[in-house]
């Protein structure tokens, strides 16, 4: 069943929109409906709202936890509503890939604020009694600067519904986008790979390490552009500033992802191309 990604700044009305969507689709018989709440995840973590947006390590843990919960719920019988800031376009792209892999539809609901509304929200935040770890004005300002607004020309944000604080979303159009559209087919980079061959893990580890070594060798001799990967039949277009250690972190993420999923061909010859696509996407959208 479909996924609705709600995105917006703190205090932009995201949770109220999520609850309205839950009621609408439940009443329409489209349930069960599950809301995955970033705020609830932050509360369970014990980090506090401010630290969850200012401490890079804690923020990544929160995003990973939210994404994991969404992926567990994505199924043919469940409508999932992701209620969170979701302000990084690369993160929204990761969710988009998970939706494609699950062979279902999705849409994005952007809870937008005008400049005046942003200032009003900031004043409300500043006037509240600050508890330990609560959001403050400076953190809100920083999020405003870092926020990457969804764009209708980004395939991972489409179909995009933008609603301001004093407006109501067109729930019927959202329903049509989710239930009357054909899911996008999973492509090479988002398909899941099984571990049926006894030597699959060994070959997986070896070929991905070889690709990292090739990129590292090219950077050592001063090549700053894309690196040709012959066994993949394509180029690795990773940022020249990215270190081998950083590339190996992405490699470990890829290995963990593959080990968790088991529903496509285990043809080892396809792994180099899939891994290079993974690097090209994640090193340029993180």
C-alpha cells in the first residue's frame, strides 16, 4: 500500500495533517493506516529535539530509525504516513527507493510556511518555557537555512502537494495519486538481491572492495573526475573530496542492505553495476 511523506519545518502543522490524513483514509476504508512519527522517535531516543537536529550523529540515528520503521510497515495492505521534517532531499530519495522496491506508490505533502509565518513560529518557540533539550530559536533558524524544499521536478518528490498553514490539502487528489496510479517499477539500483549462492557473500565483498580500490587508486594519481569501472560498464561519479574511509562506509551500508533483502537474481555479474549506481546516488545525495 502507498506511502505519504510529510515534510516541513518544525511547527508547520505536519502532525495535524498526518492525523487528518489518517482519519480521511480510515473513514474511506483504505486502512489499516500507520503513522510513523519522527517526534515520537526523538522522544524514545531521549536525545531531545534540539540535539536531534544539531548533533550529526544523533540526527543520523533518528533518520535511520524512522526509515527502518517505514520499511517494516510498507506492504500490500498498509497505508503508511511518514510524519517528520524530512528536510534533506537525499533522505527523501532513499525513502523513494524503498517505495519503488516495495512496488507501491507514494506522494509528498509539503507543509509550507510563508516568511511571515516562519517568523510567527519562531516567536512562539522563543516565548515557550524551554525545557532541557527543547527546540530553540537558533536551531529553528538553522533548520530554515538547511531545509531543502521538495520540488515537483524531482521524481522522488512527485506527486507533490504543497499546503500552507491557513489552507486545507485536497485529500481526494492525494487519494487519486496514491490509489489510481501505477507503482514505478524497481530499477537496477533499487532491486533486492538474494543470498542463494554459497559463495555470494564472498564474491559480494570482494568485488565491492575492488571497486573502492579502483577509485582510491585513481584519486592517488590525481584523477578528480569520474572513474571508469570496467567490470560495471560505467563510471563511478563520486565527489573527488570523498576519502577512501568515507567510501568504505558507503560500501558497508551497501553490504548490510543486500544482506537484509532477498528477492531478485543472485547473478554476481550484476553486482558491480548495482554497487556503482549505489555509490553515484548516495555519495551525491547525502
